[in-house]
C-alpha cells in the first residue's frame, strides 16, 4: 500500500488597496428602468432603495474616497428606447456600472448592444 500526503500551497498575502485612488472623479452608476407599464412599482421601489444606499455611501466618504453618482434613464417599457438609453449611458455618460432593467423584453434588447 502506498500513501501520499500533500499540503496546500501557502496562501499568498492579499493585494493591498492603493493608499490614494488614482482619480477623484466620481464612480458613475447607470440605473435604467421602466417607469411605465407593469414594472412601474418595482422600478420606483428599486430606485428609492438605490438612492438611499448611495446617500449613505457618499455620507461616509464614498468608495475609496470617490463619490458615487447616479444617472437614471427610463426605457418607457419600449425596446427601441431601452437600446437608445443604454447606448447613451455607456457612450456619452461613461457609466462604470449599470443596474436594471425590470423587464425581460427591454433587458434582452439591451444585452445585445455593442459599442
């Protein structure tokens, strides 16, 4: 009978965050929701929650010293509007992240947007 024993490799020290962020520009989050149709209630409630969270984050100094700004867009529950607005968030507003939408129809249309 042959037995072998192995130990895991020693853990690497976690990377340290930079002392100062490379930029003081705000982090931009795009929120794209349907403020019409069946998703209206969910979109309104979601947006209120996002605003409360961002107010708390910014009151505590933001993320790594950077404020977080919110850019809101309404798809009007229309696929063509959703595609136009998502392109605007990405290309003109240059958001770092996107939250939303509520609807599968607009969400699927935005998924295939190439910039």
